[in-house]
């Protein structure tokens, strides 16, 4: 993975924006694009240039405070909810910061030191994670705007009907799960590879569609507490949640904000931007459940085809029906029933980099599979994403599971 290509991709994602768009923070969970541009640069400056660059001079002494995300070991930081007030530094200054760091990274990129190269690789994968966040945070900004402006022009999309939902059975037993160290890049939370027991189970051959979710709404799914976890019921009531994020009724018809603007709801496409609470409630209503992360990974490792890989429409597409297990990767992050915790024998990275994943292993749910905004080299079977149960500004969707009788 080339340093210059990854860095250029981040800037390219911001290119369609107006300058006013770069500083907007529509909610606490989302960050302005300008902040992402600076923070990913801060990462290389903080964890590579400052400890390893010969005679490196910081671009600006205040940037360590302004663009630190959550690394307590580095020092104090500007509060996350107030990133949107940073009209300064200007966007031009942030791009100058990126150029300053990129030029000075050249010497480190030529190094043969294995530990240094591993840290550079982590920085590149970190920036790719922020590329995905740039897309979802832009959508949160524009989708909350009453004008519902488009980020991209409308694209021609594949048509067709989603195949009937069927449940594909998988045999249980003692299985191996997690990444293999030193095979290819992985994050520390994917390690170590270990054994786990699975009972026989079945997964749906595709994701839940918009049409199926609309049936849940029409059947009173948001009005019946029998389907909801207590925290989910309280969350939906307290926040007035009655449909997935970006859905709106107009004259009795559902419309959906997409990055191409507001569009009529495509009933055959996967439902997306739902919380764990909504996904779990739908599964109960559908006489099913959500898969565990080990079930999902075991099934994904056996899949012959990866599903709909990301493209530049940045929206999930209908299942094509050609695969035994479709849409495993690249449409929607799929909520699992598994809480986010360490694998047996987990060891975080040393120093401040150890805060990258391990400190968040509390109160969150694991998601699998990647989305339409995920870089393709991140859509592997072992990748563990994690969000709080209420979160839904990411491209989150639903795959159903069932326990096989006698399993």
C-alpha cells in the first residue's frame, strides 16, 4: 500500500465539498472533514516523525492539542464535541500541514526497519478508517441539512429483485477464529487466533431489505415493547425514533437521503443506518436473532464470493442472488449479538498506540463485513468493527440468524 496513494485518496474524498462543508460538525459522533484531514496527519507526525524523524520540527505546536483524538498517553486534547468550532486553522493551513508532514515522511518511507514499517502501515490503515468516517460524517452533515444537498451526482444503479430470504445451515463444533499473526496486516483486536465452540446455526443468505423493514414499521414494530431490549425501548422513546436514520415519509411514501440526494426508497436494497437496538428488535419480530461474531466469521471464511464490494455510489445495493451467502462484504456493517471484548490472550500494542482498540472494549457491540464506504482491503473475515448500541450514522444493516434444532 503506497503512502502517497492513501494520502491522496483522503483529499480526493473532500474534493466535492464546498469550503463551508469542511468545518461542520452535525453531531457529537461525527467530525468535520477538516478535522479528519488534520488528525490523520497528526497521527504520522506524532507516532512517526517526532520519535523517529531526524531533527524534525513540528508544523505548529498547538496542533498536538487540537488534533489528538483520544490518546491520553500523548496529552490533553480539544474536546470532541467542540471540533466544529475550529474555524481556525483554515483549510489552507491544514493542507499545508499535510504537505509538510508528507515531505518529511519520505526518509522514513525508505527505511528497512521492520518495526518502523509496521508503524507506517498502521498509520495508513488508520487513515483509511478515517476515509470511511469522512464519507459517513459528510452524510450526517448533508443529510441533516433541510436542503438535503447531494455530495455526488446520482449514479445508474443495478436493478432487479432481491432473492427470497433462505437460511443456510452451518455445522458447529470446535472452530478457529481470529487473524493469523504475520500473514497479512490486521489490527491488534483481531488477535490472537484461537479456538471457540459453535453449535449448529443458520444465517440468512442476504441482508434484510428496506421493504422488509418497512413491513416491520407498518406492523407496529416501534410501538410494541415486546420486541425491544429495555435500553432500546427507552432510547427510541427518548429520541423519537420511528424509522431508520435518513428515512422520511412524504405523502405516505418513504423517501431516503442518500449521498446523491433524497431519493424514493428502494425496497430491494438493504436497510441501513439502523442501531443495534433496531436490528435486535427487527430480528425478534422476524422470529430470528442476530448472529454472534464467531458464527458470522465462520460463515464468511467459507464463502466463495465476497458480495458487493465498495464502489463510488457509497450506498448498499440489492443482493444479486448468485451467491449461496450474499452481501457478506461491502454493503452494510452487520450487527452481531457479541459484545466487544478481548480475545483470549489479547495484548494491546505498547505505549500510547495501545489505546487504539483495547481501551474501548466495554459497552459496545461487534459489527462485521464492512460497508459501501469501507476501503476494500479492510473487508476481511476477521475485521472487528465496534460501535455503541445506539449508533447508526454508519452504514449499519441486519443479517438474521437462527439456531438449528438439536445443534
